[in-house]
C-alpha cells in the first residue's frame, strides 16, 4: 500500500488546455504549480506564486499529479510519468469518464502511488462566476487521501463533492452528459434557430448548448465512445424519438383522411387556413408571387 503524505505543498499539471488553465487559475493561491504541456507552455510568474513550467520529471516530483489530457492520450502520459513518480504521490485524472481511466491508472502506475479518479462537473463556461456550489465527483481507486482532498475542495472552493465509483459515475454520466452533448450537437446542426421570438425553456436549452458548443472534439468522443454505458442510453433515446415520430404520423397520416383533405395537406398551404392568411404566416412560400 502507498504511504500517505502528511501534507501537500505542490501540484504537477500534465496538460494545459482549457480545463488545465481553469484549474491553475483557482489552485494558484494554494499550491506551487508545475505545468508541462509542450503545445501550450505557461508563462512563469516572477512572484513565485504562480506557474512553473517544467518537464514530465518535474511534474512527477510534485506531491499531487493531475492528468489533464484526453482519454486517448492517457496511456502515453502514464507511461511517461511512471519512471519519475515517488512513493506516496497522489495521481488524479480529470476525464469525463472514469472506468477506462481507472483501468489505465491501475495498470500503469506503481503500487506505491495513490490514485483518485475525479470529474469536475463543470467547465470554463459554467465556472465563469466562481466555483461555489458546483459539483465534482471523486472516485477513490487506491490509497487513503481522498477524504483530505475532498475536505480541501469543500473548504477552499465550496465545491459540492460527490464520492462515487467509476461504474456508478459512468452510468449516470451516460445520461447526464451523453444526452446533453448529443442534443447540443444536433441543435447546432439545425442552426440558424430563432433568437428573438423564443420561450424561456428554449432559451435555457440554447444556453445549455452554448456551454458545450466550444468543447474540444475529444470531449464529445470520450463522453460517447469511452463510456461503456453511453451507447445503450443513446439507443434508448433514439428509440423513444422514433416511437414519438411514428405516433405523430399515425395521428396525422393524410392517407387515412378523405381525398380532398389529403390533397390539401399535400399542397403548399396548411389545411384550414385561407391563402391570404398564409402569405403572412409563411412569407417564404410566396416570395416570388
């Protein structure tokens, strides 16, 4: 079993994308931060309070190491860290799925290293006004530091900490995140959508879409492909959509109506409305008249 550290004074961040930068912003006052990301190297803070650019070995030498890389890059990141990690180091990931990262961490890291799977249930958009009240899931995988880290997150950031397992997490996220991102992707493809004459519920739906619209493509792929429970939820969702479509078609099938009504329904005008009124309702249909 890994030995538990008495205190944490440094945190190494492997990956400095949008979420890595968000983490650094909030953790900077509390811990010395070492960041490694060749694609996005941070600028050092001359005050010594901020970010220290470093290599993989410098990140691995910290008390806590956070993997802020896509799921498909995690195996390589773990392999690069492994030779440099010390006994008692706590390694966390921040992936949107937990079963596959947990497996990779258990297989790839030395037994003397603690492992905690984490999923902050927010991002740069939802954290614009601060972290208080936002949720984070913690999955204890190996070691005993999870409760200390949970207490730090509650005390320092007023986060709502949820202790769970990788499987329970992925089952819930297959519905919560899987459908959110799926519906958002479809709404984006249906643009342009009305922006002025809208309802409050539609505005909220579009707000949710905007919160995930600019996520990196790897986030969506991880949510939908790396989560073993996502496919079943996706299939259930589309099955319900097909059932509703078929029910609506049965209720409004022109073939079951009298011939004159069926002919009207198949024409350019909606049944039951005078042509003049429809010029106002559907002006695009009469633009050339």
